[in-house]
C-alpha cells in the first residue's frame, strides 16, 4: 500500500512540475501577423461598439429632463401667442366696427 501511495505521489509531483501544467499547448509562432492581431482587433471593435452603444443610456435622464423643460416652455409660448393673437383680432374687429360706425354716421 505504501508503494502505491509513493507511486501516486511521485506521479502527481512529476505531472505538476512539468512545463505548462494546466495549460493547453501554445500555437506555433507564425511570421504572418494576421492570426496574431486580427482577433484582438475584432474584440477591440466589439467592446468599443458596446461601450459607445451603452454610454448614451447612462445620460438619458439629463436629456429627458431638458426635453420636459423645453416642452413646457413651448406650451407656455404657444398659450401666450394664442392670447396675443386673440387680443389683436379683437382690436382689429373693434377698429373695423368703429370705421363702419363712422361711415354710417357721416352718411
């Protein structure tokens, strides 16, 4: 039994201390640079696209608040313009009535 345990211990020690224990073999070196940088470049573009796509979502609350403020300002401006337009129409109508009254009284 002790011999079996010693054999297993030696096997484990030899296996643990061999080069690249627990890692897969590295691919052979190629002078052609395409396989080396192509994957990294694809990952770089993918991560940057993800960041650029997700970043506006973090700042949408400020844009939403500005949109609400702009919508309120536009509503107020339209109401004010409607009121001013009604006042001008009344003034024009009163002036037209006055001109007609002056014409009828002079005749």
